[in-house]
C-alpha cells in the first residue's frame, strides 16, 4: 500500500468516526497538505461538505452552525498559518460553550522546527482554549509500530464527545501526512475502505491532552457537594424566604432550553425577571400564555438612577447565563452586592467575574428552573409592592421609549423595527458592539416566537457575517443578521457562502461610517485623536460588495421602510443586504433624549408613590 493510498484510508477512517458520532457537516478551507481529508470528505454521503476560501470564515461559519444546530461542524485546514487563522473562532466557541471540531492537516513531525516550508508547531497552538487535543502519529509503516495509550478511533471519539459536551466546546485533532498525499490515480477514491481497514494496533503516539471537564453535580454553601434534589430544595427554600427576589437571565448557549424555562419559572412563581435578549426568554412564545408574567426588558434605561437602585434593591438574586449585555444591569448587580446571589450554570467557565456569587450551582439552568416551577403549587407568590414597583416602572419606560417610534433618529429604532418584521420561527443574529446593545435597550418583551443569537463569548466583531451564514447552514431559518458597517467590513469574505441559494439570510446593515459605539464613551471628547483613531470613518459604499458577491441590495430610510423591507426579504430565497444609514453623533444625542424621557417618567412614578 502506497503512502497516498494509506493517507486516504486514514483520513476516511477519521471522518467516518466523526460521522458515526453525529457530525453532519464539514467546512473545508482548501490546501495541499489536507488533500487526503478533502478527498475523503467528498466520498462520505453522511456529511455535507462546504468550501470556504478563507479559514477564518470557515471557523466562524462552524461557530454559527454549532449555535443553531447544537452539534459540531468539523473544520478542515491545511498546515501552517491556515490553522492559526482559526484561533478567533476557537476562542469564541470556548467561551460560549459552542461545539466545534478542528481537524488540521500537518507536515511530518520531523519537519517541525527545521526550516521546512509552511510548517509551524500546530500541536498546542490553541493553548487552553480547546477542551481536547490530540496530535496523531504519521500514517506510515513506522506509525504502525508506535503503540500508544489509545487507538485512533477512540481518540477521535473522545474529541467528538468533548466537543459535544455538555458543556460543548472546541476540540482539536492534528493529523500529519507525508507525500505522496493522494493515491496514484483518482481510481483510488472508489476503493472504499475506512475504519475496518485501518490496522487495530495503529495508535496515537502522544497522549491526548484533555482540559475542562465539568462535573454534573453542584456545589452549595461552603463548597459542600449536593445532589440535584438537595440543590433544588435549598434554592426553593431561599426563594420562599425572599421578600424581594430577582432572576437575572443573561446570554445562554441553548436559548431553546433555558428561555422557555425562564418564562415558565417567572409565570409560576411571580419572580421579577430581567431577561437579556440572548437569554431565550425576552421573545419566547410562552409570554403569550400569561400576559402578567414579570419578564422585563427596559432595565438598561432606568437602572442608571442611584435612588431607583436603592429602592429596587433585592434580597435574593438568581443568575443564569453569561454577563448581561446591559452595562447598567452589570453595574446594578455590583451595587446590590449585599443581596444573596446564586449562579446556576453548567458551562466550562465560571460566570462570576465580579465575585458576587455566594452560591454556585454547577447544573443546567433550564432543568433547575423547570424543576423549581414544578415544585410551585398554586398562584404565583405575591411580592407586592416589590413586583408592582418593577412592572409599573417597566411600563412607564416602554411608554417613553416608544413615544417617538415613528420618527426616531437612532439605531435602536431600527433594531426594534427589525424585531417587529420577523416571522415566528425566525432567527435574529445580532452583532457585537452597538447592534446587540440596541436590541437589548429597544427590544420590548413580547411573544414573538423568535430566536436571538450572538457571539458574546469574546464579544468580537470578527466573523459575524460567517456566523450568520453558519446559523442558516445549521438549520435556523429564515435568518436575519443585524450588523454594523465595521463588522461587515471585517468579514466580507464570509459573503461568499451566499453562493448556496438554500441559505435564506437577510443582513440589516446599520452603516454609520465607522465605530458608533465609541461615541457613547468618554473618549469622544478627545479630539483630534478621536475621529481618526476611534470613530475610524472609512467612506466605503457597501453596495459594491453586494454587487461583487451577486447579492440583492436595497436602502431603507426610516424604521417603517426597514420593517417593510425585512418582511419582504425573509420571504425571498437566498441572501440580501438592506442598508440603513445613520449619523453617529445624532444617534448618541437621540439615545440621550430617550433616556432622559425615561428618567422623567420613572421619577414621576417614584414621586407619586412617595405621596
């Protein structure tokens, strides 16, 4: 058997094991060294194969796929810097607990550190960002004699298990190949073979590196291990004893599980709930069943008042998910540090960077909240005037926010218009920076029956286009991506995926010619450095990018026009871009006017209650 023939069987064996573990998608960034993997992938009917010319696009497409599909895609790259380009996507997958499998082709180990072309030290390149790493031996006669601790089949299965979780995350399999890389002729592709033909004693020469195993049990009070039922009883007792309980639902990995559980818990118990747009609860259809469910969303506007924070001080805070999008809510949690704070989370990374949690339950938040809801008998527990204060303030805030809905001159109005346009079952993928904050501040809780996703693990604006396309590839649809101009510029290469006309994606491009978020920060006063180094105006006309990739492109001048355009766009097949132009400074001023109006309305309620 020649080296090329064995390379192909070796590659096919690895991919067949991944397919057997449930991996259904392979993202390929073409290159020479990965030829055995590419040839093997296109012979496996169980896997859908997509080609990406940019490795970073391939990685973030896989992240988007994993978010919507909740199962990993395998990303295949050639050797060298091609692998390094996956680091941003691996970081996001790690911090967001999103399943992802990197399969990198490599040159023979003897070439490492020896001035060989396109050869870098690929094992360990992702550091502690991966949950599992394996550097496989060279498929050769020498490799047959290297007896290691685990068979290749088991190593690949372990990589898949670590990627799928729970918690999900990235895994890395590095595979060196020697020349000739492919069989002597294309006829070799039809010879079959795979797992059964790989000699059973072919094993990994290096130990697989495992990181980040999270236990299923939880800890409660002083680090004592507690069974699931004990955790539930302790938390249920805390909730019954609390006079001013609060549930804070931050961005979660699985909004389809946690979101409905949050809404059901709030409806059954009456606990005031602050729901991040990425929590799965803000727009959950269960809100329709109980209009009185205390799921709130205007808090970013009114939790900036010190006196209001004092009056709304809780005695118990239950937290799920990552840090809330709202900086006002994040700051409020620190202000309320005297309250007992409990985090429920089963992710790979601790969700308490401010060190506020007195108790930390390592458990599925959705499952715990559902069990607590089941425990609650009868009507929701009354917490007046606590609950009434929150709901009255919430109503007043939304009244003030929506007062200028028809002619609002800020990007939040476009975010709200996008939400109104989405049909049930749609997915909104929001970019980091201002889009996610606008959806948070201007997306009123309602039973829209939509899913809202975003890359909030590392909160970068890189790879957003590809992540949106990956969501559509993972089965979500129709998909609308709310994205800023800098984020689109960062990942324009990702638009190449739109060649697949089955991907139904509408990009709402908020184009303010630069970094609008910096106008919300104190640095805006530091001219002349501010404009060129922070606002970074670029002067690009993105209709030319749409033409380059063959996409439909339209402009919307008002929130009403945008709403109409999105309604039409999600009904069409393929990918298109709808642009809205905004002014960074006018946007900041309009936001400030809205917040001032909210503050006045809230103060009116507070003054009325005092009298």
